[in-house]
C-alpha cells in the first residue's frame, strides 16, 4: 500500500497493527449483521447569508460493546481494506434515506441530506440501483439527496465511475466534492465533472481568515467556482472571524463546530421546524 519500490520487514509492530485491524473487521462485520451498534449523527449545513439550515451531513458512528464509540476515521479505512465498505455504505444510505423520510413533513424545499460515498462504492456497478431502490422504498425525492465524493477519490476513479455519477445526477441526485483543497484538482477539471457542490476542506476554510494574501487568493478561487455554477460549502468553521470573512467573499454555505456539531436527528428536526416558522 506504500507503492512500488517500498520494502518493509514484517515484524511485531506490523503484526500488532494487522491483528488490531483484523479484530476491527471481525467486529464490524458482526455490527453490520445486527441492529443497534451503528448509527448516524447529523451535522447541519447552513446558509450563512440567511442563518437557516439548508441541509445536514450524515456521519456514521459505531458504538462498540467494549471499545465505546469508535470514530469513522478508524473503521472506514478498515472497511475499505476488507471490502466491508460495500455493506457499510448500503447500511448508511438506507439509514440516511429512512431518516429523510421521517423528516418529510418538515423538509419542504431547499433541504438536502449529504451522504458520504467511499471511492470503492463509486466503483460498484450496482450503486445506481441501490440509490434508486433506497429512495423508492422510503418514498423520498431524489432531489433531497446529495452524495459527497472526495477530491482524491474522484481522481482515482475508474472508467465506469463518472458515467455512474452522471446517471445519478440524471435521476435528480445532487453530487458534491468533499475535502476540496487537499488534492490537486484544478477548477477547470471540476467544471468537467457532473457536480453541483464543492466543499472546502477545513484547512482551506481556515486559510480564509489567516492573512490578507490568502484571503485574496480564496476570494479569487470562489469567484471562479461561482462563475462555473458551483455551490460552495465551507467546512470546519470554528471561529466567528471565519464566518465574517466567508460572508464578505460571498461564500454562501457553511458547516462547522461553531455553527453546529454532529448530533442526533432531533437537532436537525428542531432547526427545520424553526425555519418553517420563518
Ligand atoms: P468528512 O466527510 O470530511 O466529515 C467531516 C468531519 O469533520 C467529521 O468527522 C466531522 O465531525 C468533523 N467536523 C465537522 N465540523 C468540524 C469542525 O468545525 N472542526 C473539526 N476539527 N472537525 C469538524 P467524523 O464524523 O469523525 O468523520 C470523519 C470522516 O469519516 C469523514 O470526513 C468521512 O470521510 C468519513 N465518514 C464519516 N461517515 C461516513 C460514511 O457514512 N461513509 C463514508 N464512506 N465515510 C464516512
Ligand atoms: Ca463529507
Ligand atoms: Ca470533508
Ligand atoms: Ca474527510
């Protein structure tokens, strides 16, 4: 996995790491087979201009019987290495769309649930059928679903992935690029992709508030993106000054601990209800 030309001796350190990952994989397979250990947290996405909720991102959590709540940063990579990501991705999609169906009364227009898609899921020919099936079963319009794909995931996509994404977009599902600014894609490349939204990585969001030079640079980047018709969501907003600068450069949407942390579905419902009251 370190690439060609890399040699490493197998020793106790590697063995322990491997054993830990195997343990995680076995437990995760069990968690997928039963109810209750896996659940979703939802982090709201806000319109910074109007201070209203416009969406939420589903983030998977695992309440392990011995280890407590395990971070997705720890088990998603294991799921990807072992192929469990296919079942996990299916579970996440179904749980998210099911939640969306429970919010229907409150949703109205202009709300989207973001679901993260691993690059490996994008390579699966049955992805489109799975998405359509989940939406049908729960009676949710495709327009309320947005799939987030990472910038690096897109760059390593196979030949079938982009047509698959185009197909999803044709049925009305929105697509977004996650972690923008951590890879090497150019804006001209983004314009060729079937995407609606670009999510600025936390590192780029914090640059906005860092220095006047970088502020000017991000403002220029935003201008280019907007003229390409892309919605921009700044993620990882932690400070008030970032919100002020983002508003100044007309970055319309934002997400971050300062605005709302990931939480249970009732928090999103409360925000939606408040928005409904105008
Ligand atoms: P991500 O998609 O980039 O999600 C954003 C992560 O940043 C989340 O961590 C979120 O809790 C955290 N975050 C949000 N606001 C802030 C902030 O203001 N400051 C800081 N420091 N962090 C913030 P989380 O939930 O631990 O997820 C980590 C990663 O795991 C996600 O990164 C995503 O790549 C992956 N992941 C989570 N859920 C899923 C899933 O259902 N499917 C797939 N394929 N991947 C998932
Ligand atoms: Ca994401
Ligand atoms: Ca991200
Ligand atoms: Ca990420």
